[in-house]
C-alpha cells in the first residue's frame, strides 16, 4: 500500500497549521497594545492596533495573485517563497514593534500576509489531486489546520508572555514590566515555531506526478465530450473502454429525457441541449447577475462580525473576567468549535439549502451579538458559550458561500468568482475600521455589539431575496433537478 499520498496530505495539513498562527491575533492583542502604549506611544488604543489585523484581511484580497504565481512557477515553489516571506514578516516584527505601530502594521499585517497569499490554496489543490474520490474529506481535513492552530498556540503564547496569569489594570492594559519585556521576543518564538512546522510540512509535501495529471486531464476532456455530444463521442472513440462509457452515458441521458412529463415543452428540451455546455458562467458574466452581489453582501455581513470577534473577544472579556489564562482557553475552544462547524454546517446545508442555512446562521449570529453584553452579568460560563456559539456561525463564509457560488455559476470558474466575492468583502475593511474606531471610543461596547449585530441582520434581509432555485440556468424537468442534486453544497469548501 502506497502511503506517500497520505504523507503528502499530512504535509498539506501542517502547512495550513503553521499559517493559522495569524488567527491568534485576538489572543496577543492585549500584549501588543500594552507594549506599544508603554514603550512607543502613550496614547495607543485597542482600536488603533486592530489595524494590524484589518491590514491582514485587506491583503488577503490578493489571493487571486497567489494562484497566478502558482501557475507561473509551480505550486511547490510558490509555497516555499510564501513560507519564507510569512516567517520573515513575523520575525522582523521583533524590531518593528519597538519602532512604531505603522511599521508593525506593515510587517505583521501586510508582509506576512503576502507570504500567506503565496501559500494559500495550493496545498488544498494538491490534496484533492491525490485523493480525487475523497474531495470533501481531504479539503475539510486540510482546511481544519487553520482553525486548529489557536487550540494550542493561544496557550503557548499566553504561557510565554504571562506565565503567572497576571491581570491587566482597570483600563484593560498591562503595565507589568515582566509582561511588557517579553512581547518583542514573542514574535521570534512564533516565527521559529511557524518556520519549523512549515519546513516539516514542505518535506512531506509532494504533488501528483505530471504524467498522472495529464492522464486525469485527458480523462476529464473525454468525459466532457461524452456529456455534451453523444454522437461525436461515439465516432471519435478509439478504444472499447471509451465506447462502453459513452454507451452508458447515452442510456442515462435517454432515460432522463424519456422520464420527462408529457406536458414538457419541446422547446425547453432543445433550449437545454443548446445551453448544456454553457452552464458555467464566466467571471465577467457573473458581474452582471444579481446573485453575485447578493452573495457579496452576505459575505460582508458575516465576515465583518467574524473579524470583529476575532480581534476583540479577549479585549472585551478582560473588562469583567480577571483570568488571562481562561480567556486564552476560550479562544482555543472557539477555534476548535469553528473547525467542527465547517463539517456540521456542510451536512446541514446538504439536508436543506444554502438560503435556509444562511438565514439560520445569520439569525443566531445576530441574536448572540445583540445579547453579548449580558455575558458580563453571568460571568465565565455564559461568555464561553456565547463566543463558541458565534464561532460556530462564522463557517457561513467558508462553507455556504463557496458552495452557493459553485451551484449558481457552475464549477469551472468557482475559484475566480468566489475570489471576486471575497475581494469585495476584504477590500471594505479599512472603512469598517474607521467606523468601529469611533463607536467603541465614544459609545462603548453595547453600541458596538449592536452595530455589529445589525450588520448580521442586514445579511439576513439580503438572503431573503436570494432565488430559491439556486441556479440561473433553465432546467428541463423535475427529474433533471433530482439528478442535479447529486452535487451537494457541502462537497465544495474554500
């Protein structure tokens, strides 16, 4: 039994595990902000240091360029270059944080994210190529590396910076010299850990041999020919195996057409035959369709609360919970819940639909955000339940929206169109940062959570107008609808 593909997939998982260190920013925000306030600029606030993470999110809008780099120089070299840049951005933050907030934003918010952009997506593609019959399983396995990282990294960071579990002052900032002095070195520790994991992952990483890729490409082309042109497939086939496959496909298509109700319009059948090869919508054509903009608004409505909670969950918790170690554990558990939610939400969406699943998640998200301030009355247990509940709903952008894009616009250009949807979301975060900065500083936490909940509620309203059919192409019969359901939303994941 060849274990090499499994070893390679494990390497892909480790690469994502290392990249997931960026999601621990919410845990180290109090340390970074306190250091800048004590050593660099006395009036530094949490709202200002949140620019580091929002710079990371905005830079993520360049994921499309990372894919292009992989096409030009190969996925492996793109990952190698990205890994070096990623670790460099984290390590050099040791010096940048001692200089200014702006340089920290550049190194820890932009440079390391450029490295992540070069790496992101390539391990997932490799894993799918190695196990083409288990796409859903390997994509969820590899992608879970990002969410699993905070599960243990939060504790490592907290133990290094605050081993004695000291508490911040009443204003939410640390003034203990023993904590402040360790903050710059934290970046070196994180860079060393990340670099080690990436090195191991790259040593285990191996792509499908080129000759096998070519065989799969030929097989895919032949299958497409069989599906779109029955008669030409039969004439151009040169092997008995291809003849057999073509005959089977022809029988299935004939049966589907024969089962069409008697009152079905012949023109509808002809329209389907003429448009059969046009079920995949081009990215330029997607921009002309309302579904693209509806999905973009929903993506923003869920993505913004996700990033807000990621940055401020610990900062808010410190206002009434005097236990820094516990708050780090909350972030770790929330990361594990988020990883599990991707699988759970995909199963839910398989059973119902994108529209109902999105309404459910956004509804729960809005309720939890509106009532978030009540956790200060009940304490630790309620706070953990609320943060974990919110983390569960945040899988909307990573499971539901990509699947909806694939179902509405077709699978051929899913990556490009979903990249466009994500771009509209991430590119808007600089505006959100300015907005929230004023709310938190002038109106407090209650108003901030209400505004964030309103964003989720807006996503619910937009989802109501999303077409129930989920597709823009005409279907010829109910039988074909049932046949199309063989491709589930949950089978595709970003």
